[in-house]
């Protein structure tokens, strides 16, 4: 009986990778890092205003939904001097607080009816019908400013990376440019 030898379908090359192949891989990894690094750095720990924006976007959605679901008004209390916000949890649950990141502070809270609160405590109300008090929350981080608009009918916050204020005809920036 003759034995037949089965040859492998593919053969392994013991040479390894060439210098050109390694250089191409390193170039691709470096290019990817170079393109992604600025986005990662912008979202890093130094961007306290971005963290506040992300947190308040989710919080306002949650509070609006919670008010409708539980058929009760919910107040988001804002402690301007302490740099924190708080609200009651579901039902009469415990108070849930959020402190602003280090270096970020409240500028003021401005209501559409022309009232600005820059000191002490104020509140934004979320109503059981899904509405919310129209307010502008102003924040500062060093020389940077940010305005967050809580509108009665919108599900999301509108933001501006500068101080923007209400006036009699709507919303206007400090330099006279209109904001949509």
C-alpha cells in the first residue's frame, strides 16, 4: 500500500514582516491618532462647560419625562452660590444633587419675563403637562461663557458658547447679533 502525502493548502512564510509593512502600519496608527486626539482632548477633564452641557441635556429630558409620568410638577432647585442643583427623586424620594465641575460656576439664571437671579437660590419648574419654565442658564469657566436655553416646547436644550440674554423681542446676544 502506497501512502499518499497530503500537502498543506497554504504555506507559512517564516520571514516575518518586512520593514516597509511595519512602516505602513505605524504610519496608519499615527495618522489615526493625529486625527482623533483633538476630539478626545476637547472632551477631556478640562472641558467643564461641555460636561455641564451633557449632564443638563440628559437631566432636563429626564425631569420632563418624570413630571409627565408621575403627574406632578418637579422643581430643579439651583443654588447659585454653592454651584449645585438638586431635585426630588421619584415620588417623595431623596433629594438628588449635582455639583458643577471644578472651575465652572453659575453666572446667573434669567427668566423670559425679565427677571435675572445672580445670587442665592432659584428654581426651574417642570410641569406635569410636559412644559417647563423658559429660562436661560449662564455658566462661566475662566474666560469662557456658555448659555443653555430651556424652552417650554423643545425636548432638548439649545446652547450658545457665549453669554446670550433675553430681551423684549426674543433672544439676543450681548453684541446685537440675533440668535435663532
